[in-house]
C-alpha cells in the first residue's frame, strides 16, 4: 500500500469512531502504515474496563487497500477479548477529506501502556532476558496465536515477530497487527496459482521469519499453522539471542535446510534450546502444534498449561463420535484400561495428517484437574475405522478379548516403521523430538507424560526471579522521542555488541509491495468471498436491510437466488443482476435517514460514522471490487481461502437457516402487512446508542417483521412488472473466461471450496422451491 504522509492530530482533537468519541491525548508513533495515538474514549469499553484506548489512523489510497484493512479488522473482531490479543473496540472508514480517492480508517483498540516488546528488549541490552522472562513472553504470545489456530477454519497470523507483540499495563504480552492473516493455503496447482501464492507470501510475511515451505513452494506443502510455528520458533530464538537464527549464516539456503546455531551467550537450558529446535524443524509435520508448544513452555515454567489442547480434544471427540456409531457384527469394548492399549493421544494427533485434525469444534466439559499433562495421559478407546489401525480391527470382526490381544500386540511394538501402527510404548512424536538432542540429559518418557516437573530438570532458580522487577524502565523507553537513533534494521541486523539496538522498522515486512498490483491475491485477505456476498445478499433479503421498495424486494430475492445458484454452478456471469445495481438502489433510498447504511452491502464491516457529513461518502466497494476482479483465476483460487469471513459466516449460517424457516413460517401466519418506515431498513449496529434511532434489537425484529410482511403481501397481490425491452447489442457482454478456467472445469476446482461446502447446508433447492410456491410472481 502506498500511504500518503499526513499531519498528525493535535492533542485535544475530538474524533468520532463508530459509536465512540475519541479525544486525542497524544500522538505516539507511526508504524509502517499507521499513525498511532493514545486517546480517551467515551463510552469506555467494558472489556478493557478503561476509557483509555489506542487509535490507529490509516490513510489508504484505494479500495483494495481498504479491503485489506477490513480483513485486519475482521480478524480483530473474531479475536476480541482474548487476553493475549490486542482487543478491538471500534472502527470506522470514510473517504478522505484530504486525498482524492483515498480512504481514512480509524481503528480503536486496547491501549498497551507498556509499548512494544521490541522496546522492552532494547531496554535490556546489557542484561539479556532471563529464561523465566522468555518463557512468560513465549507463553502469552503462544496463547494469542492459539486463539487464532483454534478457530475453525484456523486463522494464520503469518507475521509473528517481536515487533508485533505489545505489553499491557499489567505486563501481559499481546499479539497485534493482523494485517497478514489468512487461512490455510493449499499448495498451488499450477503456475498461475504458484505466482499468486509466492507474491502473497512476499508481501505479507517478514523475510527472516519465513518457513522453508513458504520459500520453496515447489515442495507442494500447504501453508498452515505449522508455518506460524516456524515463525514462533524464530521469535523464541530472537528473544534468547537478539538476532534471528538464519540471518548471519546462509540466509534463505539456511532456512531451507533449517540450519542454524546457538550462540554461546547468553546461556539457556537445553530444554529451551530443544524447543527452538523442534519448532524450527524443516518438515512442518515434525513441528509441534501451538498447544504442544504451550504445554512444553508450561512444563518449563512449572505451571499448568493455560489452555486445553484443542487439537487433541477434537481428535478425541471425533474418535468418540466414531465409536458411538453402531458397527454391526463387531464387538466394541467401551473402554480398555490395559497399559498396552493406552495410546498417547498426542501421538495420534501427530500421526494423523493435518487435515484430519480439522474436526468440528465441540464442547467438552471442563476437567476438574487442570493439568498440563492431563491430556497426555488420556486413554484412547480402541482405534476405530477412521484410523488405519482400526480398519483392520473393525474388518476382522473379532471378540473383545481377541481385539485386546491383537491391539496389545500391534500397539505395543516399539520402533516400528509401520505407519499403520501407533506405537504406544514410545512417546509422542513431538516429545521424542524434543528430548532427542544429545545435549539434553533427559531420556524421553514413555507412554505417560509425568506430572512431576522434576523429571524435566526445571530451572527452578530462574523461575524464582520475577520478571516484573526488571520491567521498570519500559515506560521511559516507550516515549518515541527518547529512542536512540542508531537502530539497525531488523531485517539485516546482527548483534554486534551491547549497544546494538533492535529496530522497529518503518517497513517491517521486507519485500512488502507498496503497490496493490496483486489485487487478486489481496482478495485472500479482503474476505470479499463468494460466501460473504451470498450470505450478505440472503441476509439482506431476510432482514430487509437493503430493501427499499416492493419492486426491489422481488429483485433482491431474484438476485439472491441467482447468486446462490451461481454459487453452486460456479457461473458468475449472472450474479451481476441488474436489479442489484448499486446506483439504482441509491437512487431510491432514503438518504436522509440511512444513506450511509444503505449504501453499504457488508453490514458487518467497519462501523460507519454516525455524523452526517460523512454519510454520503460511505463505501460500497465490495460489489465493485468483485466485479472488477471477476475474471481473475486467483479469485477462484482464494475463494476457498477466506477464513475470516468463513468464521464469521459459520455462525451466521445457522441463523440464516433458522431465519429462512421462520420467514416461511411467519409469511403464512402474518396476515396484516406492517407499515414500513425508513428507519426499519437501517443497518444493524452493535453500538447504536442513539435513542432517536431504533435500537439494534428492535430494529432487527422490526426489519424482520417488515420483510416478512412485505413478502407475505407480495404473494398473489402484485403482478410481475414487465421486463423493459433491451436490444441485444445493449446487453452487457459476459466477461471472457480466463484460459486457466477454461482448461479446467470450474466444478472440479470448486470441490475444495469451503464456500460451497457451507452453502450446501442451506438446501437452496428447498428454499427456492418454497419461495417460488409462496411468491410465484416474485421469483423469476
Ligand atoms: N494497541 C496499542 N497500544 C500501544 N501502542 C501501540 C498499539 N498499537 C500499536 N502501537 C504502537 O504503534 C507501533 C506501530 O503499530 P503497528 O505495528 O500496528 O502499525 P503498522 O503501521 O500496522 O505497522 P506495520 O509496519 O508492522 O504494519 C507499534 O510498534 C507500537 O509501538
């Protein structure tokens, strides 16, 4: 993004950000893209329990850049209120009054009083961080990342680094900067996809933190959570040694080989070094997942692991579900307590391919004993037919006794190379790697991970030193004016002496393109996916949010139906229904009441400003953006890669289903049409505190009733308006299909599309059939 330089706001300036008023206390600093202010907000935020917040002001030059920011805000919203993520408060976007065509975006978030981790590290050049301090930072940061990885589908941060961790007033470390988030990226299938992924990585990641699979896409490995783990390993190394592991020796070649060395100073325990080593494994599947990292960090700290291993819980739950399915003619013991059948679930976890771990999230009742080791010692019921071991058991149709004997035999063997057999006498894969180093005096612990921390030679002496004691100087260091000028670029800096400072660079992501030339790739992070479009359209139909006349009610239904259809067929040409034309809609909306709101299709995006001056400048870019990029095959590729939206929409999906059902039910019951008012069609907002406007809840109910009534009143009462004659030559030509799409059937490329997966549940045929039946004149 090419960001224009702008004047800073003076102290005392009052701004409106969404439903908050923000008074500038002071300008703090400028990041690569943003001006950052400390502000006083009103009303105060209930989560942070304070009226002091951080305001990020970004001027973006164009709509694609704006969409990138939207994705960042979407991610922050998803992660809101996590203790180790900088918490989102509010946001707003408007057209810039200073720069033509540019946009000004404000994001309000929790203020991290103690500034950046990098400042803290710079304050400790003489006395490097202790192991206990490093473990605390690592634990908090990993918890922030775990909050992302636990989402389904998982969110990747993709830019984990020292510069992106801030410190709160009460010394909690928090992950920030979600400008690079994306979902799991499957390996590119052709040259075009390869180029997109490559450029996307170059643009959104920091060179020294890139993983081997990111650098060598020809390996055909996905970019998934394990790429974040690699970056977290580099992060840990840098916490220890103030430099990254590959910048001195070898650069990219060293990264590709995962070749690095530990400096002799400062001294850290072998356990900590081993943790770095496994996190920096060349093969992603050899790296621990974030829960395992946290478990090991907690063991080293001698405290219970703060989170439950969600990968493991999902595996267990899935396993349980499979077992509960009746299998005919097979004797299945419910539990087996013999040691030989105890399977370390972490082992199972690591044995299963990553994809197999992406089970549906389920709620598992909390255990009484919250121990970091508890989950390691879970007894796994006998393997079932979702696992290679189980297949033979299930197929064999044997009695419980034989089954037990057989499983003891196969599971008990050690050192097996048979991948179909889980070796329960061996430790889990990660634990093995962790303790395999010659440097460590620990031999791995078989089967059961001990709960006694003494087995792990915990550095007790270090643990006793409180990190808080040495954090006195952070506040001083936070003042940017007091920062030393001799910072060294963090991309190239090598620790050369005690006086070398780490630097917060103005452009932290090396190779980060300043232009938006890869707009197709940007869609990945913009979240302008088909799913969103369809969901929003359908939502609009159901809530009446963008309906302004009966005429358009029918149009909207048609449009939504067309969109849903095209969602299944992959044919986008008809999604641009003339009835869904922004300009047309604008001409008839009540600008006075809700112009800002009605112009905006994506109702969950930035909270639009409440003051009048901006209302006519609000953004309706997504439709336009999609129209512009409808031809790009990257869009096809990234259609399956919009996790932010998908996570939001996952929750929405159920409510959509319910609303469709309710809508149809209510349409039958509702005999009197509700009188419609303009206010009833306003945009829903969580923050609408203005008493003059309809409250969010009431507004939603009203909207819903009105749209229901409107639909009901349409039934049989209105003739379909004549379709205006249009000469063929005036009809829009459908955009040409890119070569890539022609060479490959669209349907096959959509198989992996999560967007389609989600929509399947909506039973569109049923919806359409029902609506056709009820409103024959409306749906064309
Ligand atoms: N919530 C916050 N509380 C306190 N200080 C903050 C906060 N957010 C950002 N800062 C300060 O502002 C600096 C720049 O912020 P940030 O990194 O988010 O900006 P950016 O323009 O997105 O930078 P980048 O180049 O990393 O994308 C941070 O390094 C930090 O010192």
